[in-house]
């Protein structure tokens, strides 16, 4: 296995999306999101075409500096060619003003030709230099492939009205023996426009891309929308 330092050295990011700060400061919150995307791309792999997905997540604020989240995710290609089910748990701690670290674990069950079902563990570091943008670095160990995946990304948002805001996210990733791939992986991004219908319901149309930095299954452009309810 190549050293993790080589993996992180290959990461570079220009970019920015939706920054946190839209949520109320409450000890317990629940979000449910359902949506459609023309193509489903995960870590540079094209997994499915027209796909419906659903996610539910809850977060418990344990203290002023510590929060715990858990949830589940399901995605289904409309012609029944692909199905995915994932459960996850996240733990985040605020170290300094604007800086936080996180650890998460997920079990993904999918029926893809390349990706296998199994456990994925991730460590992350997030810096918020301003309220409307952030920079994040994460490294994941994928146990089914016995490989590593890393990404450096940026997120930025800008309010365009009292009820709407624009978001942009970009990132660059690298892999180490991740399903047979090592080195720079892809340059990806997403633009979105969120409209808050009321205090609990919002709709977000979005468009995104994944540009391969090493040959695999081709570049991808996709679009879709999310409906989100929070309480």
C-alpha cells in the first residue's frame, strides 16, 4: 500500500458550495430529502442513469462542541438496473473557531458491477474562513476494495433573496488502490439554487459534473432536483 502522504500530496482544490449556517441551533434535528438525478456519479464512478433517491438524517447536539448524526440513504435506477442502500453515522467536534473535525462510518449495499458492498470509514477536517464558504479535506478507507479515497473540496453560497440562495461546490480527488485505480481521480463540482417554500420545506434544482483525471468510464454531466423537509 502506498503511503497516505502520497495520496494527500496529489490533492488540490479550487472551489467552493453551500455552506452550513442555514439551520437553526437546536439540540435535535431531522431532515428528509428525496430527489431525481439524470445520472448517479459516486467518487468518479458512473453507477446509474435516471435515478430516484431518498435520504433521512437526524442530528443530536451533544454539547457546544460535539454533535452526532445518523441516517440512511436509498437510490434506485428507474428501469430497475441499479439499487443502493446505505446506513451511516457521523461524529463532529469543533476544535477552534471555524475549524471542525469529523469521523464517519457507513455500510453500503449495492449491486454494481465494480463497486462492492461493505464498510467505508472517513476522517475529515473542515475550515470555515467565512460564514458563506468552507474548505474540507477527507480521507476514506474502503474495506471492500482495501483501498483509499481522498478529496479536497470547497463550498460557497450566496443569498439571492430572502427565500433563495445559490450554491457552488468543487473538489478534486485521488485514490490509492481503490477498485484498481491509484493517483489523481476526478475533478467534480455542482451548482445549485435552493428556494425555501416555507420554514420546513425547500426545493433545489442542481447540475453537476465529474471530469476524469485518469481514464475510467468517461466524463459525466448530470442534472436533477431535491425536495427537503426539516423539523
